[in-house]
């Protein structure tokens, strides 16, 4: 009598359990990686906003310097900086630098939104990975149960040797 035959149902159960456990662990590991990616994307969004705020601040600061220089040049040349061409030049400079500052802020907001959208997708994928792991575990259990049922119907629930062909001692 073969020593494997009586142990075969237990081996099948162990293999099924290991396969199910592995599927759950794999799903959890993938979900964990996706959640980590989401947190990195959120950090990137915050960084994008911070960089944009710094650029906006720099543009405004440089605009103030530029406007001061334009006013000083106009005054040094004897022109009234509060009227005519000097005033028009400073108005144009103020408008352009305001647009530049707004553009920098907008680009930061768009970048941050893109990072946040990716973070949301990563969290969704994490949930899907966990569900997938559970479904694969369920499939493993069903496959194991089916294999055991086929084995039992063919060889009997006790794993005896009657009708076992090559497993007969």
C-alpha cells in the first residue's frame, strides 16, 4: 500500500490553503505598494504647490524691483513717473508680471491636481488589488475543493487503494 495515498487529501488541503494564503498576501502587498504610491503622489502635489508659491513670490518681488527701477529712471530723466509714457510703461510691467505670477500659480495648481488624481487612482488600484487577492484565494479554494471532490469520487473519501491504479501497493 502506498504511503502517499492516505496523505493525499491532506496534501491537497495544504496546497489549497497555501495557494489561497499566497493570493491574499500578494493582493495585500500590491495594495500596500499602491497606497504608498498614493502617499508619494500627495507629497508631490504639496511640493508642486510650494514650488509654484515660491515662483509666484519671486515674480512679485522682481516686479517690485523692476517697477522701482522704472520709476527711478523716469524721475532721473526729468519725466513725471505718474503720467504719460513712464506711467504706461510701469502699468504694462505691473500687468505682465501679474500675469506671470498667476501663470506660475496656475501651473502649480495643475501639477498638484495631476498628482492628486494619480493618488486617487492609486488608492482605487489598491482596493482592486485586495479584491483580486481575495478572489484568487476563493478560486484556489474552489479548485482545491473540486480536486478533492474528484479524488473522493474516484478513490473514496478515505483515500483507500481500491481503484487507484498506479497508487496500488
